[in-house]
């Protein structure tokens, strides 16, 4: 039996080849502090004013030498087994699943019907985000895909609604509240992915700090309906987007 509650973003996790160096970078660039472990019982937990916003974990020992870091987006589901079955029934795939790894908490890595990966977390406590859409916290999430028909997967499996604007930007909503967007990247030679935005006070100043601490600018700042946005890569080439605190 599946749960009909809409699925929502609940966590972002960086897989890093050097956790200490990544902590130093994000402390300098986003002002993050680090305290305790993340919701999967591994790595370290980033906090803003004492509230959980993200995690950083060590890449597996078997990872290829020189592999860059990467960010993953996780979604909270109430019915773990039912959700994984729903994914399989709608042409998605469970790549890895660990049920009940910590009490009733379960985790999985999965792919949608267009083979774009994301994470799934099921838990009954407060191990997810404690702060969103504030400076230093996750602010928005976008599916960048070469197959916009995958929206049907998210409406069916996640329980989301969709709305496209005149510029073909699709907004996903859960229970009437926007939760994510979708962008067609068919004209770009990059793989499909979930893009994560973090709110910052000043985009241009954040770009400077990123470069001063071993990162680089991946995309130059532009003004959008969300505010001023840009994208950086960190000291281990993991990409993450930033958006201004004011529109």
C-alpha cells in the first residue's frame, strides 16, 4: 500500500574526497558551522544558527582517485516500501536501499524514469532540514532534464502538481505550495541532474569568497524571477547554485 502524501525535499548531502577541506570551504563561503552527524548517521552536519541545513560525508574508499565531490538531493517519504514500489511501477529504478538503518529510518538512492538520480529518506523524527529559504540554507531545487516528459513521473510518484509559464519553466507544487522547478537542458551537453540553490546575502560577494577559498565560478550571475543567481564549484569541484536573499 502506498502513501498519498506529497513528497518534499528534506536534505542535501555533499560527498567529498576530503571532508575537512570541504568544511573549511563552506564555513568561509556560506558561514556554515558543523555539529554532530547527518540524518544518515554518517559524515558531519552543517548548521546555521543551530539549525540543520546540510551534510558532508566522506566519499567511499573505492571511489576513483581524483573523483570530484558532488551534491545529492533527498526527498522525504512516509511509506518507504510503497514509494520504492511506486518508482518501479512508473519506469524508475531503486539503485540502492537500506531499510531501517537507524530505528525506523530508511534511505535509498533511486533514479526517475529518465534516469536522473536522487535520494529518498523515510523517518519519523526531526532528522531532515530544520531551516530552509533563509540565508545559508537551501532555498530552491530544480530538475535539469533532457526529457521534460519526466514531469509525469513526478506527478504520479511524488503527488506533485505542475504549472508551466510562458518561458517553459515548470514549477512543481505539493499541496498548492511550490517545491521545485524543471528546466529543459536538451540544448546543453551536460547530464541531467537535480540542481540545489542556497540562499546568500550577496551573490557577487559570495562568488568572490568562493574563488578566494579554492572554488570557482561555474556560471556568472544573472537576475531572474527568483532573484540574482549564479553557480559555483567548491574546492573539490562539486557544483552548487546560489540565489540572493532579496528579489
